[in-house]
């Protein structure tokens, strides 16, 4: 008997989805924004209408309300309660458990120790770093003693090094707890690192693939073909500095990129790492550019926007709630920031260096 079984799931976005996930497995679903990944998680959690059947541990879940499904769900927005401390968030997550107050506090301490955030117990979410918030959201999801864990782009808002570290930590934790997990992402490296099984979501359809199905060593997994491409920045005129960065020209201005000690042929940044800076006072920040929003599309719980910067076009991606807080629309002038830690240098297909 599978831990999760979906039979012929359909709704406005999903098309006849079939899925089985075994007990203790970390199953990864990859695909571009708007493909239906978040919708599928919400169907399993009981938060989205659908036809077809959802089974958890062999139990038919249709009609069972979300709070009775024993599912831990970490969304892209984390949804930590800002008026509660970290410990308070965990205690609230245990509201439906038949434990005494003392037992709940002991469980909260155990989880915070497990996730190495026990020293942050009295602090509110606003005072936590991105990585600490991610750990806190995961601890709260585990606090409810779930039989299934659903993770929606859990590391997408973190810088590369923090993301890499937390992926390793979570993988060890998931294996230790033997917790059945579905993780959605559009980062193929993350998918390969985390998953026992892999499926590709494209336009509401789910196609199974092998997590390590490379055509050759160093080759491309078939699933890569379904993923959105990162922004590839057309950079020229590199100037190497003495302070660990290379200055290149992009969109008619100077852009600082990491100096990895070798020549490079391209600079990339994921769509989810574009920062819109609402401080229009023009603070002196590196890699801050002015642009105009040329197109906005909302798909599922994600907003995709194209921003024109000095004759170049860059694509950004935000959770719907985050975009609504920004209050922006097509035609608005904005300042974007490309954080140094989010820029990656490497060699493109042609292998030639950024031109001087």
C-alpha cells in the first residue's frame, strides 16, 4: 500500500494526474512556473477542488477536511505568524494533538534542537534570517506529527550557499524520520540531490522520469527540457578587481559578478532571485538597475513579470501574495537588484569567454 496515491486528478490546471509515492520516500516534482505543481500539493492537502481520488495510507481522502488529513505543508510564503515567537508558532502547530502543555513544550524544544534553532525560541519571525525562517516553518510543519510532508519550493528564496547547506540538512532529517515527502521545485540540481523518485509537471500533466536519468556523464536529464531557463545576461567588457568581483557591462551599465578565479562565458540568475527594490530614493547599492514592467502573467499561485532594463529584458518570478504586497502593474517603473550571491558564472554551450 502506497503512502500517497492519486487517481485521475483533474481541475482547471491538472489533467488526469496519476501518482504513487511509497512510504518514507522523498518524491520530487519538477517543472516550470504555472505548470500545476503548487495546485497538486494543494489538492493533496485538501485545499483545492478537484475530481478524481486522493488516498493517504489507503484511506480515501475526498471530503476529508485539511486539518484531519495529518499533512504538514510548507508553502513558498512560509506563513509564520508574525505576532508569535518561534516557540509559539510551533505550539500553535500542535493545537490538535492530545498532549499536555508540558508535553507540547518538550516536543517544541526537541524539534528546535533537531533543526538547530533552539536558541531562537523567544524571537519573532521578523527578526530571523531567511534560513532561520525556513527551518522554523519546517519545524512547525513537523510539530503537528504529520504522516505526509509537502514542500513547495522550500529553498528557492535562499542564497545558493544557504540553500545547499539546508538541502543536505533536510535530506538527513527526512531519512532519519523516514517521513514521506513530496517536494516541488524547478531546480534540477535540487531535484537530483533530494529525490528518490522524480516526475515532471508540464501544463497540468505529470510524466514520470528517473532522478538520475542522464544521457551521459555530465549530460542533461530529460526533465531538464521541461524547466524554465534561467536569465542569461548578455555581458561584455570584463574588468577584474582586487576585491573578489568581476565588473562587466550589462544593459549599458556596470554589473558586479563573483570572481571564481577562471574565465567565464555567461552570467545567469534564476527568475525567482530578482529583487524589486521599492526604495526609490536611489540608495547607493551595487547591481541596482531601473526598468519598466512590460508584461505580468499570473499562473496558479505564481506571478511572472518581464522587466525591460536598458534594452535588455529580464524575467522575474514571485509568489502571488508577495507580488500583491508590491502593488505593481504593467508599465510601472521599478528598481531591481541582482544580489551578488544569486549570480552564477559559468561556461555556456559555446565555451567562449565573456568578450572584452
